[in-house]
C-alpha cells in the first residue's frame, strides 16, 4: 500500500510511508487512494482514504494534519491537530508530538520526510520547484532545530515525484534558477525541442538537503508521471486534458 525509505525504516520510533494510488475507495480518474481534499472527488471517499493511510501507519486512527499547500517556504509547528477543513497555508510542518500523522499531498512535486529520532522531532515538506528554490527544505530543518533537533542527526527521504525525463520546461523556467545560482544549471539537460530543457527536481531537492548539512539523505527514484498504475500526476492530467487529478499522500509520525 505504501513505499518506505530504508534510512527512515530503520528508526523504530518513527512510522512513515509514501503512499501510491492503490488501496482506496475512490473511482474513475481518482481511483483509488486519492487523498487530495482539494480535488473534486467525493469528500467521503477522500476522508476514508486518509483514514486508511492513518491506520496503515499507526495501526489505528490517530491525529492527522495536512496543509493548504501554496508552493511557498512557509513552515508551521504542530502542537495538536487542527480542523481538517481549515488547515494553515504552508508547505511544511514539524512536530515533537507523538501520534500525529503529518501528511503531505503531491501529484508530481517532491514530498520530503525528515526525522531526528534521538531528539524525537519529525518534519514533512512539499517541495515543488518554487518551494525548493525558495528554501523550503532548509526552513524545515531550521524549524526542527527550534524544536530540539540536531542538524547532523536529521535523516531525510525524498519520495515519488516527476522524473527528469518527464519534466520538460522552457527557457524562462531555467532562467529563474540561473538567477539564484549559476550552478543550478547542472540540474537541467537540453530537451528534444529547441528552447526546451528537462529539469531534475529530485536531484535538486537532494542537493538542497545535502547543502543544508544533512548527512543521511536518499530518494526513492520513482517517477509519478510515467507510472500511471502507481501514482497520480498533475502533468499527465494536463497533457491528456483531463478535468481533475488525484493526490497521493506521504506521511510520517512519531510513535
């Protein structure tokens, strides 16, 4: 039902999972484990899918927090679960509270899960290109430090996201990265069409994590765009002209 990252799976005090699109109750283009509250899917189906993910991680229903994701570098500290219909606008969250699932929703962007098991601090981030470029990973790490984490002890895993071969972008997109740092051009390769490039989102996020001083980082290396049976994809939906799309959940919890 979900994929795990080996570096996080070794932590006995942490439960985590990168869920795909199978194992839920949604139908049609949302089949079947659509956890995206912002989609036009039946609300009861989305809530049941989210509940199934909680139970898969914790063995029972526990607290659950998701965000109103806005492609920013905003991070919030979770003290207790907030109302599901009124989440804060941010793209990452951290907590020291046990039995609260931190859930990130994606459909091509990179979900990143963080854990300092010794300090008992976890984090979860939504790293699309805008958030990654503006420092969402570094700000998540800093927020974890504010809660007692030690940077060198934090492990991080990048979940399923759109792969470089599937991520064609234009010259204006490349220019935004080059304006921040010329070396960011190494995360682009020339495309088959003149004036187009392919962006390595996963590689860029891994770079940002390593540059932030983390010593244990990894990526699952799964492409949300090409693996239709396993993942939802916003870009695939756009290319097909479909009306909407589902979102998969990536989640982490302190036991």
